[in-house]
């Protein structure tokens, strides 16, 4: 019967150590089984069995009583465990406490390792830093080395040029480290923001940060310029994002009113002094960066790599602006600009014709050269 079944269940629960109230609730025949009432009575029974702190005890005293209770329970369990407890030495005794680091050490490890924080006064620079409104060739002219315009009668041998490039690169790395150390001491927070933006920013943010960095001192920021030029050659979107910043740098800050000189055109035998070699090497690096920008970013997109008319027209306008600003790579730019007169897209051809007109307006002496290039293109 149901009563016998409930009695068996109650006896089974007593054997498991359950409270008498719960067993009586199961064995009761006055009403149906109420599981909620059973659970509440069981909880109340267990809660009443726990030792409680007398009334009027403070919070700290109640915590101490609970801690003592847990220790007693743990000791009972350890006594019932047949395995002997292994005594372990506290870790706090094995590892001594370290003193708190000074506040000046809170800078990042990379910043301390690269710039040598707290290493003393920054070392003097071999290259002058342009003042606001001054360009790099004017700054070099204000501090002449005596050999800035010196050229070799014939190109140097490949081994000599390679040795000069390696030495110039080592000097440039030291110069940039000294420049960063001195510049960080003056404008710390701004320089740290520029450095973080260059490392992990969007294309627009990196372009803006690179433009600011190169504009401050181009010869001390050649890696930032190389990064900007490399970004421009990766695709149409990157080229359009970096075009305005690069054009502003090339036309107003980087290209002098003369052609840039390569390192192999300098007299490298006997080897020049460090300051002279550094001047020659930085100009050589600037020349290479401009060559990469023209050949890998501008000309391919203007001559048909892209099928987007807007990109082609933008590259044609940029070529005319560069040809108008400086004589560097003028033969290459003039030939590409004249060839776009026959572009099948009317707006691209119109932009090329307008750009040539602007070049002739700025440099009237180039009229004969432009006419000869146009005649050669028309015969082709």
C-alpha cells in the first residue's frame, strides 16, 4: 500500500542520515507529499544545527568564529583521512617581498630600451633640425660641411658604395635614436601618441601621424616616409588615402629646387667624415623613396593598372603637380604625362592637357622639351 511504501522511503532516508522532520513528512498519510515543504524543513533543520555567534558580537568576532569552525571541520576531515597529510612550506616564506617600483619606472619596457630613459642628457645631432617654416636643404646650408655640393668625376665602385651605405645606415640609426631622445624630452605625450598611432592606427590616422612626423624633420624621419610610400603602393584605396599627404610633403618639404644626388655620385674614396657621409646618405635615401613612389605607386595606376577612372585622373593630376614643383624625375614624369593625352577616357586626357599647361605656365623654358616629347608621342 501507499502507507507501506512511504514507510520504506522514510526508513531509507533515515539510513542516509536525513533529518527526522523530512522522514516524518514522507511517512505522513494525512496529505499528499509536498516536496517544497520537505526541502524547507530540511534546510531549517540543518541551519539550526550550525553554531551561531551570540548576539552582540562584532563583525570581526563573527568572522573569527567562522574561521575557527572551518578549521575544526578541516581537522576532523584530516583525522578521518588514512593518508598522512604532507606539510608544505608557505610560499610567502620562500619568495621574499619585492620593493615597490619607483614612479619613473612605470614607462613601457620598449620605451626604456629604445630611448634609454634616465640615461642622461641627449647627445648632439650631426644633422640640423629645421626650424618652423624652414626646409631641410636650407637647414643644411645654414650649417655647411664644406662638401655638400661635391660630386665625383665618375661613379664609385660597387664595393665602395655598399660599404658607404652600411656605414651611413649605422650612423642614421644612431642619429635617429638621439633625435627621438631629445624630442621626447621636449614633447613626451605628443610623441608617445604619434608612436602608438603609427604602430596600431587606421590608414587615415597612420597617414596623418606619418605626415606630421616627416614634416618636423624629414632627414630624421626617413623610416616613417618609407612606411608611407610603401602604404601608397599597396592598392587603390591606400593610394587615395595617402595621396594628399605625400603630395604635400613632396612639393613643399622634401624636394629641393634641384635634382637629388645619389650616393654613388659622391667622392667616397677616401672615406668622408661621419657628418658628411650622413648628409650624403640621407639625401640618397630620400631620392630612393621618391623613385619608389613614382615607379610603384603613381605611374602603374596612371598607366592602366586600375580600371577606375577617378584613380587614373587623380594620378595624372599628381604627376603634373610633382613636375611643376621640382626637376627630380622630370623626364619620367613628362613622358608619362604626355602619353596620357591619348587616353581613351576623355576626362583623363583633359586632365593631362591641363596639367601640361600648368607646367609650361610655371616653367616657360620647358616649352621646347614638352613640344619635342609631344611630337615623339604623336609619331608613335
